[in-house]
């Protein structure tokens, strides 16, 4: 019991320590490996790029963040709706589930350029691609979650005269919340990557655009900075979703503690 | 068919049979089961595990149809299953209110109706407790208040205290008797605990092992005004228990 706070601090600090070591190694490599500065940028160069090109990076981040967040939101709306429909109608389930699964078998990477050709360079196409890449775990999380409701509880509500929709609202949807949110959290890890893919396929701005343009023109520091922002943004979005999960389904933690 | 209510029966099961299929093999849960529960009566159905007791309550609550025979349910039934079925996303008070919300009562009204019951039945201060903060006995109390709040005259209780330790179970029986004295209801209690049946009910029906049918009936002559502990330690209780055990063997 006594050493628990210490071990917790240690657990918090050790990844930070690992990151610092990694960054030092990177700086040493960039400086002393004998490679051209044009080809490899060290952390200090990247920090410099952050300062010099902040306007450019902020603008690009804003564009990509909009695509990722709105795309994830659309994925939630569509994913939860499909999950509920699959749950409510066995007929639609049989018809829809294979299509939903098939949509995941088509790689987004190759689909993205085709969608850009079809729908243009605008933000709508990017949002569509992000939503397409993200909605699947949300569908599965919602669908499995709805089915995880205690059948005895459903019987109890039915014996009191609750109809299909009231059972859904009072028991199935709240019971589905933990798995639904897990699905959204998994989807959140994809949102920024999907947005960058979409920008790769054709765009006029955003972090993916900066990376796609910067790599062939040897803007190495800028590209590294964009990648770092992308990673941080992805982690932030994931963290926000994890926080949301903690706030919305406090009972999950307590159930885990009791086991 | 017209059925007269001259006997004021709350529920009448006649020649009830239930066969269901479990993993491809037919299981006869009940066969030729007869029971009449009078309005306001407290009847316990006692039998070994798997004698179709829970099926009887499911039929009473209208969740399943008997294979043959008739179940005339004159009073609306509120079912209290074996497990408390409290939902973790609701507070204790809102869990109780769920019984009303399931019937379409608006949320605020349901909460307003549940609140005074918490006061009356010793749950004051626990309204906003989360379900995982409640002890087993407290959970059962909330589950019972939820059953009461359904506002139905016939309570069908399925092993309500089966998961509790014997000390807590005794306290819960006492609490239940107090609650029923304040809010009288018809009681159909299913249990495998003879002591519980004799402590809570005025009539005990002994059911045979599967397929379940009525083996014997005892009427319980509990002295007026005796406390639960006086009653369960009395010679009359011991005599009643002896005849129940004999009927079961």
C-alpha cells in the first residue's frame, strides 16, 4: 500500500523519460551521422521550424482538425444510427451488415483519390473520407453494446408494459454506452490519419498537404513539424474521447474494480 | 369466456402445463399445476431448484404462455426477479422510478412518486447513491421499492433474498413485512427456503420436483401481533416447518 504513490509517479515519469532519451538520440543522429541537413532534421531544427512557420502550421492544423473532428462526428451519427437499425430490424441487419463489412474491405487509401475525383477538392470530400474510415468500429460497438443489455431487465420492463422504443431508450441504449464509446475511441485514433490520407489524394491545404508538398521539395523540418502536430492532435483527440468515456460511464470502472 | 370474480381471486392457475425446449430436448417444467391466490393473500410456492417455480411467475407476469391449462390473472402483476437488476447508469432513486418510467410516466413525476417511499422504508439518504455503493441488502430494498412503485396489486417475488447472507436475509424479511403492512399487496412468493416461506406468508404450497405440481398445501397460523423473531422461534413454527419438510421429502 505504502509504495503505491511512488510507483504511480514512476509510471507517469518513465514514458516521459523514454521520450527524452529518444529525442536526444534523434538530435545526435541528425548532427553526427554525417547526413545532409536537407535530408534529416534534428529536433532543434524542428523547433526552429515551429517558430519560423507558425502561421503556415496553424492554418494547416486548423484545416485538418476541422476535417478530422467533423468527420469523426459524422461517423458517430452514421455509425450509431446504423448500429441501432441493425439491432432493431433483423431484415435490415441481413441486408446491411455485409455491405457495412464490405465497405471496410475496400482500402481507404485507394478509394480516397477516386472520391476526390468524384466529389472535388473541398472539405466535404475530406469529411466523407474520414467518416468512411471511422464509422465501422462505432457501428460494431453500438450493435454489440445494444445486444449486451441484460435480457432479464428487458423482460422486466416488458412485463411493465414498455414497448420496443421505450425498452431501447430505458435499457438498451444506456447499456450500449460503454461499447459505443469504446468504438468511438478507436475511431478517434483513425480520424487524423484519414484526414491526411484524404489531403494526400488531392487538396489545397492542411497538414497532409504540407507533408505531401514538403517532402519532394526538401522542406524536411516543416514536414517533421507537421508530423509532430499530427501525432499530438491524434493523441489529444483520443485523450478527449477517453475522458468522455470516463465521465459518461463511471460504472465501467467500478465494475472492473469489483472483479 | 366470462369468469366471475366471486372468489376475489387475484390469480388462478388451473391444470397448468409448460414444456419448453432446451438444447433440442423438451423439458416439462410444470404439469397439472393448480393454484388460486386470493386477493390480499400471501402465498409462498416452495420447491426444489428446477421445479418450474420461476416459470410460474413468468406465466403470471405474462412473459410466457403456458403450453396448456389456464392462467387467469385478475390483478395486474409486478415481477421482482431473483437478481435485483438495478442499472448502474441510474441512482438508487431513479432505479426505483424506472418501474414508472417503463409505464410511460414522465421522469420528473416518476421521481416525485419514488421519493416518499425512500423516506418511508428506511432508504432516506440513499436517493443519490450509485448502485455500486449499495450493499446487497440495500440493493434488494431498492429493487423491492421499484416493484412496489409499479403500482400493481399482485407482487410476484422470485427468490428475492436468495443472494443474501442469512443474517441480512432475516433483516430483509422483517423489513418486507413492515413494508407490506404499510402498503398491503397480494403476494406470490417463490422460494426454496421453507423458513422464508413460513416467515412471510399465510399459505405455503409445496411443489414436487420437475415436472412441478402441487404436492401439499399448508396454512400458516401465525399468532396475531407476534414479531418475526418470536414467530420463527415458536413451537408452532417448528411444527409447520416439520410438516413442510415431510411434504417435500
